[in-house]
C-alpha cells in the first residue's frame, strides 16, 4: 500500500509528460470544435508566419502539388468556382488569386472568426478586381451541409482533415457540391502527426477506402510537407455522349 502511494506521483508525472505534449501537438482538438475555435482565434494573429517556413517555400513543389492539378480542374474560365474549406487565413485562396490564369471565384469557409478576420483583412489589400471574386463565411465542417449541389469545379481542404473526427458525412457533402468531373484536393497528416491523431483514421489506405466508398474516383496521394500528404479525388464526369467519364484519366491523357 505504502509502495503504491510512493509511486503515485511518478505515475501522474509520467502520464502528464505524455498527455500534455499530445494535447499541444493535436492543438486541443480532442476537446471539440469550441476548443479548436478558441485555439485558432488565438493563433490567427501570427498564423501567416507559418507559411514562411522552409518546407513551404519550394515553388516547384507548390506548382506540381497544388497549382497544376487545380489548373487542370479549373481552366482559365471566369465561371470556375472553388470552395476553400477550413480556409484559415487564406493560403489556398491567395495562392490561386496570385495566378494570372485563375479568373474564377472562391467561396471560403472556416470555423474560427479570428482566422476569417485575418483572411478578410488580407483580402482588402488586394485590388478590387480580385477581392470581389472571393466570399467567405463562418462554418463548422462537422455536421456541415453544402448549400449548393454540383456547384464547384474544385474543393480544397488543406491541413484540416485531422480536425474532423468522423469525415464520412463531410466527404459526402463535398462530393455533392462538386460539379461532375470536379476535383477534391485535401491534405492528410503523415508520419508522427498521423500517429498523434491515431483515432481519426488518417492512414492512406483508410482514407482511400473512405473516399472510394463515398463515390470518388482515381484517389491518389503524394507527399508534400514533412507532416502532410496531398490527396486528390475526382467526382465522375459526364461526357457529351452522356457516358460517365473520369476527369483524372482525361487530364492525364491530355497531359
Ligand atoms: C492548420 S489550419 C489550416 C488553414 C488553411 N487551410 C491553411 O492551409 O493555411 C486549420 C484550420 O482549420 C479550421 N478548422 C478546424 N476545425 C474546423 C471545423 N470543424 N470546421 C471548419 N474549420 C475548421 C481552423 O479554424 C483552422 O483555420
């Protein structure tokens, strides 16, 4: 009894040494959406500094991993529409707006009013010709219902899938809101970050199976940063003869 009591502080200290770093690395997201909102409201002021990290600086990688697939999905039409899910302070939105070929419109959603405020402040610094092509709103992707069906050519969701405990309903909504032949481009945690979110079925095989069972086609993964892979998944398209086609196959055939 005495022995057990003398070990108790050590057991508590050991548990804290594991649990506290885990809570920090997972950004307290296991406490739910309210907690994530608070964390990102707090981080919003300095969040853009993250983009300056070396791992995000390769233009070649950004072009290959993001811009080329998006360009294939969007072309240079003014009708092109992109949905930026968990947009944060707008990394994907601003990347697209910086491309001369991108003439379309973007709708951006995020849980955190702080991140959205930063996003909108950055948007105000752009010429009106660009900023007026962007709309944004606060939304929780857990339990989210897309307002429009078959409306977007591409849906992007960067560095956010780890915050969605049960992603199946979200995938269904993404598929529904994509136009036929549209691209869903998301990231998934890799390596130690994937282990941190051990309960969230973020392994490649699990995610691929989930996307395919939702109805996506040609699911493909590619490494991006030390902590994330990029995942591409396509909604089946409809050819002029009414046959179902696959956009990814068409895109790779024309490349
Ligand atoms: C790591 S940041 C990524 C932001 C942006 N996509 C980027 O690449 O810079 C994660 C973002 O996901 C948002 N987020 C987390 N859980 C969310 C949820 N359930 N619904 C909507 N947004 C969420 C956070 O508010 C935060 O802005």
